[in-house]
């Protein structure tokens, strides 16, 4: 490994450095008539480092140094042109003056806005050769979403975000431009101020609470974010090399203000949340075939609600009462209080923030609390050096109950008969009451099952910038991501389901360190503006998992591991390291032609030792054709650019130690079951049945992209469109079968190929803009086609992946159909079951869109956002169970029914009646798949900013009041649940599109107060 790194340095890094510095060595300007000097600063008086000062009408040009000064020899008849990224150009006549103090005004135009790109490098948006979209931090805060991932939902074309459940603190999944890895990580890479951070879903213990955990980006407080930039294509992410295939979410945090005195900002939010629940029938009680079962006596227990009508049922001579199972839920309450302070002096500025989020979920026993602290200090040391130190700390605590088809409350609750009274919870002998066997009752679980997850997380970053000349900056950035997590799952003994109880403890220790050394040089040569970047990256990750399980609890209410009769433990450590060398060249010619070349050479400790270094890179170009338009056309078309790119990047698909065949804890089969060692004090281990493959390499993605960007009518209308075609290769396929003669049953191969092709459209307009009133509208649209091209030799299917089909389809039992697509019906009136299983659904949407409107009238602001998805199937297990048990709203119609279809007996329309209960209890897997099309009014926000005159005699500088709503309206015509945007078992690849007894999402109203002083 070390030898490979040394070889790579000698071959690539050193020669590139030599070439770079020789090419950029300052040239001596020819002498002119007058020597002038001056300074360039921004509106706050801070020097604008690297600003270009050019002689208009002459050849002299220079850039400002670290203190904003410049020196130039010019003709007094000419003038000075001053320009810098993020500022409006300035022109100053020379005349007889020899010294100048020039102030540049920030450019708020979206056309010339400065955006953060890979590695934290800032570039003017007009010069980008790839697709990216930047979102302002204030815009994200409008959504009132505690989880940062959810604030991005529907706002950026090419991105799909899926919430796992309505749990407080629940995880969310973010995928950019489709899934590209068959079994590896497909979620976007998150980078905060240039440092990659972990977004693993944690909080789950094997054998513990089913359902989703917490994605670790939930630790980040949205209030500290200045902006978020989404890098979607491979050309945009090529500098991340072996991690660039997933797309990148770049987060830039806030800096200190320009005020000499501290400025304090305070905000307080309170939300009230109502669960969105599936409709159900309330006309029929517990029982079967119309016969009532009371759920109390041993022979009167059943899970079915195919009993008599409630309006005819009498119990003990009295009309039967109806009980609403949904009374189990509560109104969720979320509060979020944030205070921040910022200020500056001549050489430094600071920003401090603290927030406390307290989220009480709509399901009892579910809470999420987060304390967040953030500090950032920027300082200028001497003439050439500036530093930034920042520290983020969060402490989070989540309590939740199991979800899905588990021992938790929801599997029973959502199909609970309306005739059954859940109170009292216990029998007179102390055992739990239950209307059915083999399941715990929902109210019993509240006091007898718990899952608690506590996380302490630190995100320190230290950055040093050295600018020895006006054209050169050297950056050293060291960052870390460190967190510890403690999870505890408790399940008390339950004779109701024959379990003896268990306690599971899990401790996670995660450490990630990232170091970048970057040399960035910018020079102007006549009409050429050249930027060259060279860098080195060292990245190390360490994971430690320790689990202790205790089963057979004998002491009531003693939730200690020592109370179990059997105690076992496991421990797991992983460590990996990557070393990368990268370079980038951006060449602009005469403000209309841009060429960008990037290259990265990555080495990884987890890859084939004989080939653990791989090259990645991109070539991209853009042509700003609006520079050649005449005056008339330019008054209509303010800006026009076409761009083309090709790039190759990687995906970190190889896990630590995947090259080797490890030992695992052995077990032994007995008549009483399978038991792990130790046995009689002796421990036992054996080789796993999965053979390690020492030739594994990194997954690779190649992508072509073309784009068009235009602005019209003084930037009142904007358009951006992209087309991309990407193909991933060397996809890792674990569990591939091999001959048992080898002594092993399976191994892992690099063999899969997946393609994604799509278009992304973004349209913005300002129909009205005046002093008192403005209206802005933004529409985004994306359509992605996904296909699994190859899985591997002899592999046609791998779970939900099938060769030749879209990624992650639904496959299982289905019905036979006639040539016209209608169901075939047998002689008894029931659909004919196809003996061959097949594809019954596809989770991939046909297209996604978002529509955002914002209005401002004097001190009032109103915004509302619609999010749309066409297609994308959902496996609705809640509806499937409701049909079987007789609680689904569809089962309100009972007795004899005729199923629409073609009779296989005579080929005519079916007219044979069948009993409704028989039909619904024999439905096949195909019937659980539903179209997940939806339109959501995802967010509405109304705010009022108090006038400055009103605050003149108060200590406050600004104040505002706001009310906002989330999920106020959902239209899902083909989905029988309340919200089709759900993935009950978390963010994993294979669990997507499954709605299975997860905590319901909520409709919420939020009230907010903000002020500064």
C-alpha cells in the first residue's frame, strides 16, 4: 500500500506541481506611463482577495493580494476595470490619480451568483460546466422539517427523497439520478464545509425493534446552514473519485456577521401534528361468516372482523358499543428553540448557535430530542494567512416502538376489531388481555417494550488558507466525524406470544478523519482566465460494534442485562483508509468559452492489493452563446449557455475485509433447536460459508451529460435543462453461488451493470415584481429510466433485481390474465392463480415534479409548494391484512360479489358470484401492489415581518411571525393508505416501496417567532 502511494506521488503529483507552477509564474508587465496603487474591499471593508484589476483600453492586468492591494502601470487616459466572483464589475477613471480605494458591491443576480463546488471551491455559476442547484438555508427552514434530508424533498430535479415512516427522528433516503449500485450504497454523499460526513442509518439492533432507524444527517441542525448545493452529475463530483457516483450534497455553514457588536438571533417554533391514517370499515364487528366472537373467552378469540353488523349486534342484551382503535394515537407536539450570536472585528468574525428540538411523535412511546451546538471562528493572521475553526456537537435521544409485522403495536392496532374494548389492559390475574392469540396487544406494548438510542456526535474542522501571492492559495483542511451511540432494546416476557423476554445492548463507536491539502492558483493571461488546482486527500474510517444480549428475563421490572438466564456477546471492528491525488483545470476564454478538466487517482485499503489504485476524471465544456447576440436579441435573451461533459467516477461498494474469509461464531443443532457456542465453557468458531474474493475492485460509473441554460427578460424568466446517460460497471454481487466442492457455498463478484438515463428541467419566473409586491414561481421536472443490464454469469435474478428489468421490482405470486389484460376467472368465480411467479410491480416513478410559489406584499410573505410523483408502485401490506381480516374499507360491501374478469370456462365476462370473505382471504401477492402516484401540498408558509418603524424604539433589529403547514393535502387516487411516500423498513435498497405497519405520517401546523437584537 505505502509503496503504491509513493509510486503514485512520483508519477503524478510532483510532475503536475512543476507544470502548474511554471505555467503560472508571474509575467512582467510592459511599462506604461503611470504607476498606480490601491485597495479593493467589499461593502464591510474586508479585502477582496484575488480581485482582477484590468486596464480598459490597455494591456495591463493584475490581481489583488491577501490584503486587497494592487499595483499597476497604466495610461492616464484609460480607466480601471475591477471584477471578482460574487461582485458587480466596477469601472474607475484614472486621470491624475495615483491611489485608489475601490469598494465592490455584492452581486445578487442568480446569473453571477457564487456557488460552492467540489472540495469547497467557489465558482461563478455562469462558468459552471455541469448541473448543480443551490438552495438557500432560509428556504430550507420554511419547511419546518427536523430532518435535513426532508427539507430537500421535491425541490431539486433528479433527486428522489423517501421518508421511512412518521416516527419522530425517522430516517429518510436521498438518491440522485437513480440507483447505480446493485447492493451497495446508493444514497448521496454528504459534505459539510469540505469534509465528508456519515449518513448511515443507525438505531437498529439485530433481533430488536423492527422498522426504520435514524439517518445520521438528522444530527445536523438546519438553522446553521447558509446554503446547500446539489452536485448531481459525474462531471460535478469527479473530484470525489471513488465516492463520486452517488452524487454529492454540499452543505455550507453560516459565518460571522460584519457588525462589530454582537448580533443575537432567536427563533421559537411549535408544531402540532395529527396522524394520517388509512380509512377502515366500522360497520362490522369481530367474528367470521357473520358470527360474533367476543375476543374474551378462549374459544372466542379471532383476528377477523367478518362478524355481524354493529348496528344489529347486542352484547348482554344491550346494543354493542363501537371502539375506535385509532384512539391509540395522540397529537404530536414538536418544539424547536434556537439562539445564535454573530459578530466581527478587524481581523476575525464568529458565529455561535444552540438549538433544542423536542419532538413527541403521534405514536405513544415515540420521542426524539436533539441538543445542537455549533461554533465557527474565522481569523486573519498577518498578511498572508487566514484560519477557520469550527465545531459542531449534537446530542440526540430517540425512543420508539417496533414497527412493521413485528411484536410492536401497529400490526395488531391497524386491524383491530371495532367491537373490542381495549380496556382494561390486564386480566384479574395480571396477564394481558387480548382479542386474539399469538400477538401482544397495543396498550400492553407501551409499558413492556422499548427501544432507546442515544448519540453524541462531534464534527470539528480546522482550515488554514495561505495566500503568499495574489494568484496562489494553499489550503490545509483537517476534519473529523466522531460519534458514539448506545442502543438498548427491552422486551418483557409475554406468555401471550410465548416469549421469555430479552434485553439487547449495542454500543457503536464511529470515527472518520479527512485531510485535504489543496493548491489553488488563478491567473489571467490576456483573454484567458486560468484556474489550476492540485490536491491530496487522506481519509480514514474506523467502526466498532459491541453487542450484549440477555434472554430469559426472570426479575420483574429489572431492566438489567444481568437479569437474563442466557447472556451472549459479539464484537466487530472495521477500519479502512483511502489516499487520493487530484487535479483540476478550469480555463475561461473571453467570458464565453469554458473548459474544465479533472483527474483523481484513488487508492483504497479494501481493494485488490495488486490493483488498489484507480484513475477517475472528467472533461466538460460550456459555450455561452449569448455573448454573440445582437442588441435586440440580448434585450430578450440575457444569457444562454450549452454544456457537454463526460466523466468516470466510482462507488465505495467494497466493505472492509471483503477480500478475506473470516471466522464466525459456531453453532450446534440439537433437538431443542440451534444454539451458538460457547458450550460447556468451550468457545467455537468456523469459517463462514461465503468465500472471500481477493480480486474485488471498486464499482465504476461512466456518464455523458448535455445541458442548456437560458435567462430571459432581465432575468425574469430562467430555464435549465439536462440530459444524462450513465452506466455503472463492476457492480458487486454478494451471495453468488459457487460449487460446494470448494468447501464454500457462495462468494462476491464484480459483475453487475446498471443504466440510468434521464432528463431534468428547471423553470423559474418572476411574473410580478414591484416595490410592494412580487411573485416568484419555480417548476422542476425529472424523468429517469432505470434498467439492470447484467447481474453476472448465470445470474438472472437477485432478490428484487432481475436482468433486463428496472431496479427493485416486485416479484411474486400473480393471477392469470386474458389477452386484453383482464383477470381470468375460474368456474367458482375466483381469479385463476398463475402457477408461475412473475413481476407484479415497479417502484420506480414515471416522473417527479415540484411547483413552488412565493408571494411578497410589503411585510407579508406567502409561499406554498406542491410535490408530485407519477407512478412508482407500493407494496401495501396494511391493505392486504385489512382485506384478509375484514377491516379494510373495501370490505364494507359484503355478501355475494361478482369479480370483474373473463371466465376461463366460456371466454365471456364473468357473472359467477362468490362470497366476499372467501375472495378477500384468498387474494394473491399481486393484489398488495398499488400505484403510488400522488400530489402533495407539502408546505404552506405565511409570515409577517414587523416594520422597522415599529421596532425603532425597541432593542430589536428585526422580528417576524409565521404560521406554516405540512402535508395539508394529499391526493393519491390509487393508494388506499393515507400517504404513499413511505418505506417502513428504513433506507436500505431492498426495503424500498414497502408500506408495512409503520408509524403514520402526520399533517402539522407550525407557529414560529423570530427576532434579532
